[in-house]
C-alpha cells in the first residue's frame, strides 16, 4: 500500500489512534469512577462511624440531661472528645446557643440560621424534624494544617419522659437542640490516597498491555487485507474481473464484488426514480397557481409554465418586459436585474394588462439559477396574482376616504379619545366652529382641558363610563363659556380601544329655553297676582290697624302704656317681615337660574312653593293633606327651577278644583290637595294630587306637550307642564300623571338620588 500523502493520515494510523484514545478514555473513566467510589465508600463509612459515635454521646448524656446535670454532660463530652478522630463536640439549644462543647471558648457562642450547621435544616420553612444521614453530613473547609473535617448534625428530640411536671419543655416542641460532632478525615484521606495510587497504576498497566495487543491485531487482520482489497479494486476499475482472491481472503473479495454489483443496480434504480421525480416536478411547475418564468441575462424567456402562458400569451425568446407589459425596454425597477447583480432574492409589485386587456396586479419574487460552478446562468421569476386584493384595497381606501368625509362634515364636534388617558387622538373640522380652535391644536391634548377648571375633576369617571352628559360647561377659545351635551360610546380606532365623544352646542337653545321659562314664570306670577295681593293685604291691614291705634292716642293726647306700645310695635314688625318675605320669595322665584346643581332637600322646596298658595287655598276653601318623609335624602337639583315645577302643579291643582262644581259631599270639604314624599330604593318619589275633575284618558298623553292646555283662552299658556317635564327630565327624573284614588289627577315625579342614573348624567358642573 502506498504511503499517505503529506497532510493526510492513513486509515491504519487513524484506526490505531482512535482505538488508543477510546481505550485511554475508557480506562481513565474506569479509574476515575473507581477512585470516586472508594472515596465515597470510605466517607460513608466514616459518616456511619460518626453517626454511631453521636448515638453513643446522646445515650451517654441521656441520663444527665434527664437530671438537668450540666456538669455530667460536660464531663462526658470532654472524655469522649479525647479520641484522636474527634475535633469538636457541641450541643446547641433551640436559640442556636452553644450550651456544651469540648472547647471551653465556644460555650455561650451563638450561631445563626444561615451558618453551615443550621442551614442543613433551616433552608426550609418550617425546618424538618427528621433528615436522612446523608443530609445531616457536611464537609468542612481544611484547617491551617491542610486537614479536611466532616461534621454530623443530630437532633436532640423531646421524649415523653421529658414533658413531665419536672421539666420545662412542653409536649408540642419536637426538637430541643442539636448535637454537632466534627471529626478529622486525616487518616481517611491517607487511605484514600493509597487506594487512588493503586488504581492509577493498575490503569496504566492495563492501557499499555491492551494497546500492544490491539496494535498487533490491527496489523495482522486489518492492514494486510486492506492492501489486498485496494489492489484488486484498482484491477476491477481497469476492467479486469478475471483475477480471483486467495482462499484466505476470498470471502471478503466476494462480498466486495457483490457490493459493487448491488451498487450499480441501485444507481440504475435511483436514476429511474430521479427521472420520475423530474416529471412530477415538471407537472407541478405547469400546474402551480402562479406564473413562473425562467430568463437569461438578456431578460429573454427561456421557459415558462402554463399559468403564465394563459395570462399573458408569451412566446419563447420574448423579452420579459414585452411579455408582461408590452414594453420595448427594460423596467426601471427590475428585480431580475438585481438578482443577476448580487445573486440574491428580490421582490417587487408590478401592474400591467392580461392578454384579454384586463388590468392585473402581481407580486414578483426572483431567485438565481446556478450551474455546477456556482455561476448564475438564469433567473427564475414567480408572480403571484393580487389583482383581487388590490381592488379590495382600492375600495377600502375609497371607503376610508368617504368615512373621513362624513366624519369631518358632521355638524357637531366629534372626538376620538384614548380610553385611559382621555387624550384627543383625532377630531373633526366642526371643532373650529364650536370651540374656535384648530384641529392640530387639540390633537394630543386632554379632553378634560375643554371643561372649566373647577369642573374637570367631576367628569373624568363619567366620561369613561360612557354616559350622556347634559349641560356640561366648556370653554371657547375666546374665553366665554358654552354649554354642550356630551354623548360617549366605546369604539375601535387603529386597533385600539377608544371613546367616541360627540358634543353638541346647546348654549343658544338653553338661552331660548331660559327665556321661555322666564316668560312662563312671569305668566305664573300673573296668574298668582290676585293671591299675592291678598297675601300682602293681610299684613298691610294689620299695619294699618296698628297705625290707626297710635294716631288715635296721639290725637287725644293720651300716651299709650308700655304694654300697648310693645304689642303694636311687635304687630307692625311681624307683618312688615311677612310682607318682605312674600316680596323676596317672588323676587327669588322670578330670577334667572344659573344652571348649577346642588344638594337639595325636596321637602323644603315644596314647602317654600306652597307658601305662596297657603292663603289662596284657604280663601278658596282648599285644604292640604301632607304626608312627607322627614328622613328624605337630598337630590342633585337647582332649587329655583324645581320650585317652578311645584308652583305649576299647585296652580293646576287650584284651577282644577275650582272648575269642578258641587264639591261638598256629605257636609265634608272635598276640596283637597294631597302632597306625598317618600323614598323608593334609589329614588325620591313626589306625588301632588288634587280632588278636581281629573284628566280624560284621551288627552293624558298630550298634557306635557308645549302650548297644550285645557283652560279657557287667556287663562293658560300651555307651557307650565311642558317646562315642568323638561326640568324633571334634565335632572334624570321622570314625571307622569295617573288618576287619583278619590277622583282628580295625581302627578308623580321620580328623582334619582344620584345624578346621571339610567345612563344619563345630568350634572352641569
């Protein structure tokens, strides 16, 4: 056999090296594990010996512990520690204090839970009361003399006889302390060293002997047969099949000849299989649902599949840009050109016309085709039809444009807010007309900044709850305050949860309503004029009488006594106050409201409204039946506006009773007004009923409509109940009419205890 060329290793050398290394590794592993096994066995033996020694110490000190004799325990420990293997004997109590030790300097020293002795148990919580022997053994660092030491922890348990009246340990304490025995491993390490040297020496002898035997075996049974096989294989390669092997090696050569024949047969079989695979790949190439072409460096079509032919009707040899787009020159952004330049894969999106003249869009991906030398000889271009997707994108863009046109042309301001921070992410053009601020200025700002500063803290949670907020106060860019209605609904914006907020400027509407309400108040005051005149006549009459008494006294030159002067002065003062209160009440009633809610006791408002009708009802023989809950909670309302509701209802009750004829029944006064207040779960209920003629069912549904009235011309405006309905609704309440039990009509109002129930927030700041 020829020598191996420089830089290469012969098979025999590699085989001997591999076997030698394997043998060396195996023997080394055997020696390593044997040494470790002997070390572990000797350490385990030492641990068992230490365990028995610990048991002996515990048995020896058991009686002394029962008698609580510290001197006996100390003496026993010092005697046992005289053995040369023992380095330390310590007994710890539950607090980690060294109570007994063979070294006096350690007594009274406190250890910690993190120390090497305590950490055996206290790395768990709670620490276990029992551990196997292996878990209680610890190896200590070598001392200054280079000796290793081993420590063993043993628990001192609370035994039944230790819990009697003469001992202080309760029965529920399992562990009373620890016995720590530390022994020297000097002699054990010496024995381990002897065993280690013996095993290493034996391993070296085994390796040398086995290496020699394996080398002789390889030379005889591997090297020589291989030389013969190489020689005969070369003869066969030259076509000489007549030579036969020697009898000694004939079996190997026969197997080699059979292997070569089998290899030729398998090569032929694989070639047939490759041809079939080629046909299958050609079929896939033709049937794949995307257009595929193969182009040379001049961009001419070398090959293409059926999909490309059906779409573009090309001819072999056409330029790709002509076949695709009918162009006479190469495309400016050509992925095929880039593939020839750098050999990479490139993408592009193209558009053109099919052979039927229809517009087409496709995504292009190119890959290089290389020859045996790795040179790029052609490029494969695959085109995926995305015409349908592109048309959908165009439709989507058109729909999005239409959406933004609608969004920006909504007459009311529309805001898109971040659900958490309420930051304005988008808004329409209407904000300029309503707020006097450009869109760009508002984007990125907080929606709460549009509210008056004193109102901002009240609205954040209400907006996040998605409520309808009536009469919120916003600020205009010019500094004036505008009133808006806010509608909030959750939505999605660019994949994010947002709040879609629409605001409507109701400032002018409120001004018109206020004027209408004020007109209604004036009309109400006009209707009350005769009653108010009577109310004022009474205190004026008293004042007149008192003045006459004083004048008569003066004309007769008779001085009145002090008691008479005191009485007359009191009458004058009291009735002047009464007249002033009536006038002030009417002035307060007639003033405009400021659209701000406050905690209101509804009983007080009803009583205040009734004050203006007390004398009128008395003159007309109308009595009031009061049933008011004195523990009624407050509601959020504007007292002046709420008083107008009750004034309107009292006027209607008065007129209804007067219109009904023949009200005397069995000598009893049937002219009554019933006033009831009560709490019903989360609402306050108010009922104002009368004993009048009632409301016919045919018109019950119309009485709250503006300008609807059943009174004679000139006696009613038709606005009282309509305005009352609006005021109650703005407070989040409800008002309806039902027949009174004893005849007449009964108006029922329901006010929520908290503003904004039933999905509407009626707070105005």
